[in-house]
C-alpha cells in the first residue's frame, strides 16, 4: 500500500471523529523538530507569526524545555523485568522570556498507557487558535516495543484551555 493510500485510509477513518469533535481547521505548525533533526531535541523556541507580512513575527520568543526524569526500577511495574536501563518520565516547562511555568511533571510512576517508556523528545508546537484551542506541544515518546523502541506521541496543552 502506498503512503498516499495509507493517508487516505487514515483520513477516512478519522473523518467521523473529526466531525463529531467539530474539528474543521487544521492546526498551524509553529515549530517542528523534523525526523532528520539531530541536536537538542529537549528544547524548542518559536515566535508568533504575523498575519500580514512575509516571514514576519511578533517579538516575543517562546521556549519549551523538556527534562527527563528517571523512574526508580522498583516503580517500573510490569517493565522492571525487561528494561535494564530503567524507565523515564518527563517534566515540560514553558517560558515567554519573563515567566516560566511547568506544563507537566510525571510522578514516581508512569501511566500504564505509556507502556515501558525509554525516552522523550520535543517534536513540534502547533497552534489551533482558529478553533479556540490554543497552542499544543507534541512530544515523542519511545516505549519499548516488539523489536525495540516504538515511537508514539503525547499532546500537552500549552495555553491551558483544552
């Protein structure tokens, strides 16, 4: 099956859910660490685009910072038997250059839905303001899978109204 066919099939499956949730406008990508990006995937900065200029932005620089947190082996639950290097959680912080706030911090154990997580990185920041939802950080999470690490994604609201 071609990539175009896979995307078309995924969109057809998503269409009823998008309609139910009244998601009509795609999010705008503000910043992205592409799959070929190698350096410092623990931090990303961006500016808000202006509406009426070529490559112009507002002056405020926004930054997300991701810090990995080791999860104690005894708190690793079902993963303790086969993840030698230990699991990690994360803390995600946000700043506009004046104030810094913590958007998320894991506790002593991870939610079961994350599986046996080996690491995280920042993938992107998207803006869905046209739909009234604001900016969202998209993190990559790397749980242990059938043949090694799998990649999954976690959405973390930045603006707090989701």
